[in-house]
């Protein structure tokens, strides 16, 4: 489900905005990186405070148009680049002291309403789901990957309990004709036996495909690593996520870099590697009941943040081995 909908007004609604602002304190000025510019909700709020500067990025070329409105108001203090946040380290920052790097994961209301992107199951025609700067589409995935690969994508990226049956049906049906969005929705509806009246029967498969097409697992892992490397001491990294897979990765990354670890199990515990991050709270910040009432899809949002404690720009993390089972699935795309 889209993270940022204000249903009555059909406009974009930035989730947990007040909570983000109170963590990054733009009232004292400073330079910020908004890794998921979207419709500019976070960026424009930060720029309302004098003495701030925002470097915004987004993988969707369409968000460039929106960035022009903000640029016209804050010419000297706002910069936009069409870039994936995994490549955050390619920003030419000229030794800039970044106060905070923020991520608001997923996709915006404007993107889900854009039928060409095919993110929603009421889209028509060829399967797409590309958010921008992609190598392949959902149509390639559904029509080219083998049955076991499809099953694993649906199971691990969508937590779809009937992934095996759905994958089998897709492989049978695509022998007759290339599968498009309407075909996929019909296949899922006809195949699924377990009914969940709270969500559309295609929700989980569509989520899985979106994660796979946009390589959201490695995007998030490299985004977190490069953000942590970019920050100096006291810099803040704040991430809003919308599903359990993302939250699991963020939680692990923050926790593993904020625990005092022994260099080796043979070295006495007193000789510990200095902690890289200070995790302010182990628990995520959730939207208030007022926000959920105004914007129901915000109910699944979780905000986690950490503060960099020292000037290490290079560090080790075992996050790739921890989530190898997900990266291995993402790597099926090498065949496409
Ligand atoms: C939920 S929206 C952000 C909304 C924004 N906070 C606002 O207030 O308008 C997420 C945005 O992140 C972008 N995005 C998702 N994954 C990305 C990635 N790996 N790199 C760069 N942008 C990404 C999407 O294109 C989308 O525009």
C-alpha cells in the first residue's frame, strides 16, 4: 500500500514529518541530504528554516519536475539530483558537514496513481513497476524467470503464503500468451484459496515484484552503508520504512554498529571496537493516532534513527552475510 496518501484530498502526505523534524532540528540550520525527495514534503519543510541547505535525490526522473518548484523558491539552498540512494557516495559534497541523512522508503501517492508505472493492480497493459534508473521491468520477471525463482520472490519479498501455486500457474499461462497486469491479477485471484478480506489478493505479489524490480534490498543496504560513511561525528541517519523486510534490515544495521563488539573471540572483552553509532532508542517511533486517522496507510510506518559517534569513514559490517538469502534472490535478475 502506498505510504503517503491523504485519501480525501488525493494529495501527497509526508509521513512522520513532525517526528523527523524534531530529530534533525533544522531550526539551528545545517546541510541535509533527503535521499527520497518524492514530492518534496520533507525537503520543503526543512528549507522553511533559515540557514538550512538541502541536497535531495530521487531515482524517479518525474520528481525532477517537482524539484523545480522548490528550486525556484530556494535557489541558493536547494539542489536536486536524479540518483539512486545506493550511489549516495557519488554526490560531490566538497567536504560538506552533513547534519542528517533521511530516507522515507517506498513510493509516493503520485507514483502509485501514475498508471504508466504500473505499481498498482488496477493498472492496465504491460507489467512495469520501474521507479526509475532500472535495468528490467516486472514484465521481464513474470515472463522470463523460472517457476522456483518466481516462487521465492513471492515468498521472501512478499510473504505470500500461496507463492508456489501462483508461480506454477504463471508458468502454465505464459506458454499461451505473454502475461500483462490484468492477466497477473486474474491468475492470483483464481489461484489463491486463502482469502484475506483486509487486503487485495494481489497486494503481496505486487509488493514482491516491486521490491525485486527496484532491487530494494541492496538499495537499502548500500544506502545505509554509504549514508553512515558520508556522515561525520554527530551526524544523524533517520529512516522511515513501511514493511517488515525493510525494518528488519534497518534494525539489524543500526544494532550491529551500535554494540560494543570484541575484535575477536580470542581477545579479552575489554579490547572492544569503538561503537560507530549511538542508537537513541531500540524501539521505532510510530505515527500518532491522529496521523493514522488522517492518513490510514501511515499506520505501517516505523521511524528509526541513530547518531554517528566518531569519525570512522570505513568500517566493517556483516549485513551482507546476514541477508545473503535475500541478496541471492535479488541476483536472479542477472539472467534478465
Ligand atoms: C515515500 S516517497 C518519499 C516522499 C517524500 N518524503 C515527501 O515528503 O514527498 C519515496 C520516494 O523515494 C524514491 N525512491 C525509492 N527508492 C529509491 C532509491 N533507491 N533511490 C532514490 N530514490 C528512491 C521514490 O522514487 C519516491 O519518490
